[in-house]
């Protein structure tokens, strides 16, 4: 899984370079990943990253023109075209298809630019002029960051095993986290399965420097939305429809071919109905059984047919070879949910069909009529799975 890793320390005697190499190597699961590292001992910061070649994040590290602001970013951000045009009009140089414009949003708006980001992301912003940095993630915490704090500093990574690889004392299960996982199917309250490792809360904005401990803050609070006045049903529907149709095209931008992961659910049908794609231009697929069609396949095939888009079933129940089992076992620690690891077997075929995957999510969690500003939760991942 591409992501970021790093260490923040205000201990003048600590050297994070030996740790960083090991932590970074844990995230490079495939030979086609791009990767790199950056260290600034003056600020007490060591960073590493991996990403897919040609993805939104394949431009790291991102510097401004003065070379005093640096950004390390993982994930995607779907900005309004007007926002990008404003940055270009002010003379900033960047590439529209990658994360290079984000550092200029910080220059223009300060750290409040985080409030305007739309996507599934995490990152570190370094401001050398103020000798400080900011560790941040998306407002829902979907792009996970695991962290551990000790006397040497703050260790963080997109995968828990990066921390476990360099901190042996973390190689034990957390009883509370394990009990929650077995009873609820997930770990609660930013805990993890590992004792001493926590999840960075959503909308985090943790500011750090060499001379001071990290200031843990957030740039968004859910009460901001919850306190909004309720809309009448008709007004709510019109606001939902206008917002959905406005933001959906953002998720279909990009130079690479896009495919739709389709199950026939409500969310996927909404995307297919409003995606203004010409017939035959949006390949659709479903992970299915090698033995018989499940309900997902039956429904998805019909949706693709109605929308006049090509459709294919990718079977995942084929026999596992021993070498594949061993390879999959190495990925269990960094799996982000309880999905069966054998789904990775179909990933190579899916990447051949289309480099960028669109998947609808949260169809059973439609927002209430207290949210006039609806955020569209679709996932666009460049070779991510």
C-alpha cells in the first residue's frame, strides 16, 4: 500500500536516518512503486514515501518556487477547476494532474488550505521559513496514519508494520483492541490491534518544531455540520442533487484510463446514471466467483448494459498456489480492513484493464437533512489495490 512514513523529534541527540530506511522499505511492496526520502535535522524531521508511478502523488517532494515550503502527500485531492485556475493566474508553476499545486495553496491561504481539500489523503507540510512542520490527514481519517510516541519522538506511518519493524516493544497485541475487533469487527476510538500504536484522528493538524512538543489540533469539527439548520425535504433533495452533479466530474479527471468497480448498489447506480461518459468509454467490472454469478454480478451486469458500458467479471476464487499464499501472508499486517487477502490476486488483472479504479462507498450512510454541503464519497485510486 503506497503511503508515507516518518519521525518527528525534538531530541537533539536523536538520529532518525537508520530508522527511516527500515520504515520506508516496509511500504515498498511492489517493484513498480516510486519511492524516496527526505531528512531535515534542523527541524528534527525524517520522511519517506512510496506511490504508484504516474499517480497524483508521483511528484514528491513538492517545493514552492522559493524552496522554503515542502510538501509530502499521499492519496488524492479533487480540487475545483476554478481553484487551480486562480493559482495559475497568480503566476505559480505546477502540473495540474498531480499534487504540485497544493504547496501553492498553502502559500496563498496558509494552513487553512487544509479546510478546502477534498479527497482521501495524508501528508506532511514543512515550512522552513518558520522552522515548523504539520502532520495532517483528511477530515474522516480514511487515509490512515498509525503513530507511536516515546522519548525519541513521534513515529508515524501509513502502515503499522513500519513502526513494528523498528520498535520491538510494539510487537504485542492490545487486549482491548483485539476484543473490539472480535466483537465489533473493527477497533474503536483510534485504537489499533497493537499495544502502543494509535490512529491519527480525522482532520488532524499536528504542528511540530525542533524546540517544542507537537501541538495536536484539528482543522475541522463535526459540530460545524451538525449545528446547521435542517432543510425541508424538497430543499434537501435539490441541494443534494446539485452538489452531487457538481462534484462528480472531478473524479473522472485524469490522463489514465478509468474503470468502475461496480456491484449494482445504490451508490454505484447514482454514479453510472450521472457520469456523462460516452458509450463504451467506462469499463465496468465486478469481483465475482469462478463457479456461479452472485447478486452483485447479476445487478452490475444489468446496470452496465443499461448505461451502454463494457462489463467484465474478475473471478477471485481460483486455486491459490503456494507462492501466492506466501506473498499474501506478507501483506496481512498492512491490510486496512478485514477483506480476504486473496482479493489481491485479481489486482494485477484489474490494473491491466484500467490503471485508475473508481468505487462508490457508503451507500447505506446517506447524509441527513442537516448537511446542506454534501461531500461526495467516491474513491478514485491509481493502481491502489
